[in-house]
């Protein structure tokens, strides 16, 4: 099979398309013919040598989400039939023509979704739903804030917040992403240039003095303190990403005084049992909303497998709005 291979740590130029043996499904696993995959920040870090794949995952074939057809069943993998359309997350190996994965960590693709639309969904929407609804316990009527609103996960958060009858606000570094996000349900946003100090007063005003109940922080760094200052009493702040920095100085007294919850989350290193659980929740609570058209895929652009270097450059540019998708014909 053709696969993207990280030949050594470095920039996009270290990525090559190579022939690799087709993997064989172990008991409980399925072989999937991948028709599309999508990129994530973790792929860039892995390519640079800063985020190795967890044990058991392909070490040098990147790719953490896919959509494709079941091509072979391992022993005991009785829940699927050959030819079923499935999508899901994996700890690596999705930028290839075939992958093997646990049969319980895929969901059925609704008929109305193309391969490229389907591949744009799992990582962003599982991350967003798990953080916003499962872990932060979002309630109808609450105020939501997401940093990097035009990111793949950011646009998922906005749509899910609306579907759960909450009001989503967001930040971005350019005004155009705020405007484009309004099409997906963003109530309003704040453009953050050099100073995150603009965030708390803006959110006080936008939430009519209430403050933010649930913050999904996709960027970290100085945004963490700003999220604390913008929070409502008993607010929940989910730390999901660190593109703006891995360290932060925070106003601890305010965390105590407002009785806030700060919680970190990550999907990739979770156990198979945890990934089965998160996938089952995704399949029952999120996928039907794509079938009914309540949620929409957010594809920024589509590259061919052979254009993987350009795809990485596009994601690293920060110019994307939504997901960078890889077609695997
Ligand atoms: N914990 C998990 O399991 C998990 C899973 C998936 C993703 N994530 C994380 O969630 C975040 C979003 O992921 P994604 O794939 O949706 O990202 P994405 O589509 O690549 O978008 C990331 C956006 O972050 C903004 N950004 C980049 N550097 C920034 C900085 N220094 N300060 C402020 N904003 C910055 C940029 O938008 P602007 O130019 O508009 O600011 C960029 O477009 C990433 O940090 C990713 O690592 C975590």
C-alpha cells in the first residue's frame, strides 16, 4: 500500500510516499481501506520529532483520523461487514491506503457525507464534544468561549454549543475568521492581536456581565489567565491545546474566588477501552446530527496523498479555516 512516511525528524520535506506492507487485522480489529484522512497539529509535532506515536501505533506513518470502507475482518470483529462505511480516530497510521484499528473505535458514516467531509469530522468533533459536553457538562443557556475559533476543533465547539442550546463566543487573531465563524453559529467574537487583555472586558460585555460558563482553550499560554478573568462563577475551563505556549502564570486567587474548574484533556494516549467509550458517545450523540444536517463538516481544503508536504505547510500557515483533508484514491 502507499503510505506517507516520516523519514526523519524535520520540516515537510522529510515526508515521502513509500510502499509499505498492508497491515493485517488482529483479533477484534478491522482492516479499513482509507479513502480520506485529515491533518492535525499533532502530525506537525510528530513530524518534527516532538510527539512520538504511542506504543502499538505505527511509528513513522502519521495520520490520526480517517474515513473509509471495511476491507477485512479480524477474528471476533463481528460488529461490521466488509464494505461498511466507517470513520474514526487512531493514534497514527491514517495517512495511508489501509490501516487496522479496533472494531469498537469506529462509527458508521452517514449516507449524506462524502469521504472527504467524513474524514474532517472525527478528531475535531470527538475532542469538542468530549471536552464541552462530557467533561465540562455544558447546560442549555450557558455561555461558551472558544479560543482559535476558526480551527477545526473551534468550529466544532461552536456548532455543538448551538446544538446544545448554549451561546458560543470566540477569539481569533484575524477578524475574517470571526466573521466566517458566524455562519456556523458564533454569536460574536474578539480579535486578539498582541494583547490577550482585550478578552476579559469584551466577554463581560458580550455575556451581559454574566461571564463565561465553559471555556474551551485550544491555544494555552497567556490565554489561560485571560480565560480565568473572563469566567463566570463556577466556570469550567478546558485546556485542550498549547499552540500559544506550554507555560502560564495564572491568578490563583480568582480561581478560588470564582470556584473555577481547570481541567486538561487529550485523546491520543487514551486506552482502547476509553477510545471505545468516546467513539460510542460520538456515534450516538454527534453522528446523527450530521445525518440530519444540524452539524456540518468544516473542510478548509483537500489535498491528494502525494501532496502531503503542501498539506502540512497549509496547516502550519495558520491561514486555515476548518480542516485540511487528504484524499487517498
Ligand atoms: N487535547 C486533544 O486531544 C486535542 C485534540 C485535537 C486538537 N487539539 C489541539 O486543539 C488545538 C486546535 O486544533 P485544530 O486541529 O483544530 O487546529 P487548527 O485547525 O490547526 O487551528 C489552530 C489555530 O490556532 C491559532 N493559533 C496558532 N498559533 C496561535 C498562537 N500563537 N496564538 C493564538 N492562536 C494561535 C490559529 O488561528 P488564528 O490565526 O485565527 O489565531 C490556527 O489556525 C490545537 O492546539 C491542537 O493541538 C488537542
